[in-house]
C-alpha cells in the first residue's frame, strides 16, 4: 500500500499510520485454512458466545471493536466431566491467565499476568493454566469430589 505524492511536493511530513485489525490473527488463520465454524463470536451486547461461521459482521474494521472472537474451546473428559482443555502453549507476556487451585475459596480472583516465570511455566506444564476464569473454576470444581458449588 503506497501513498501517491504529487511531483515536487516534499514527502518528509507525510506519516502513514496503520492500525491493525483487532482480529487480524484470526483473519490470517482463516486465510490459511481455518474454518469459520471453528470460531465463536460475542457482541458486546450479548451474554453468550455464538457460532462464528457468518463472519461478515465482525470482520468489518468499522464494527470489529464491538466483537470478541475466539476459537471454540476444545474439551476433554476429566473425573466424568467434559472440561475445557487447559492452555498448553506459553502465552505472550502480559496476558491475563487464570489458574486452577481447588484450595482457593474465591476462585474468580485467582488470576495472574503472565510473566513467563519458572513457577508459571510449572503451572502451565501441569495443566492448571486457563484462558478464562470460567474454565479455571470448572476445573477446580471438578477436582473437589464433594463440592457444594
């Protein structure tokens, strides 16, 4: 993408500022073969995630800020329950992650900002790190056999 400058005009005062699309990683994955039915979307007015196969609404750069987009969480069987698969890839530094700890009473408050410390890597390797508070809470509840939820 270039800027056409009329002949004889100085170019040193021109600055091209490009803001990346908020969902550029997902759009690149779609271009590389990711099926849109593997995505979920949530508009800021919605409570629940919806299937993202119709991506025309959230793809538009003008409306994209109103939408959250994510891969449909994969699940696994643990203790007789289908639970979200824990994170298994080191997140980017600064990412907020949620940790499963059945000993913590107020599970919604057990989060941390990823700094790639040895302790955090150990938690990740043990399958205790999640991308959402809901997933961490589901796992903590599944670990407690006599939970009064």
